[in-house]
């Protein structure tokens, strides 16, 4: 049961982090206007967004696992 709760916790952390990242990305594009003028710039910015999402997923997953592991250690001790 601890593993299932841990997986759910990590998934929720990842979803929250990706939501915040994409919210900032959309907010910045609304504030500054479109980030592209041509097809090449649009493709580059899509790549930046995609890599950014990947980094956010990896960092938040690792952070969620560490956070939950520390929670379990604190609870046992």
C-alpha cells in the first residue's frame, strides 16, 4: 500500500509541476506576444517547450520520490 500511495503522490507532484510550468509558459506568451514569427522559430520554440516539459517531469519525479521517502523515514522514526 505504501508503494501505491508513493506512486500516486509522485504522479500528483509531476502533474502540479507540469501545470505550473505550462501556466508560466502560456502567461509569458500572452504577456510578451507570440514567441515566433516564422516556421523555423515556431519549431525551435516548440522544441524548447518540449525539452522544458521533459526536464520538469524528471526533476519533479525525482523530487517527489525523495520527498515521499523522507516522509516515510520520518514517520517510522
